């Protein structure tokens, strides 16, 4: 049986728990697993929802080429009594 190295990046829970689920392709067999935890340097701060700070400000309205066509004049309607 060959030895495979599977690299995965994931996020821990707020409690510091790491949940892993890996398909190793070896059904119904005993396997040895080694877990090497290496924290990644955070390059960005995130908000309460996990989005990078300012991300939604940069995305909202990011299609300036999308413009509404002229709608023409309003139709004349009868006055309400």
C-alpha cells in the first residue's frame, strides 16, 4: 500500500476544534493518520460574518457599465376624484 500525503486547509470552530472529513479511497481498512497543525498567518481582518473588512463596500455597485435605459415620458392619466 502506498503512502499518500493529503493537504487540506480548513478553519477551526470558535471553540478551537478542527473537524476533518477526508476521502482516502481505502474502504473498510485500518489506517494510520498523522495530523500536523500549522496556523496560517491571517492577511486580512474579518467582520462578524467572516467577510474580509470592506469586502461588501467594494462589491456593491461594482458594475458601473450596467445602466438603465431611458424610460421615456410618463403617460397622462385621469385625475382621481
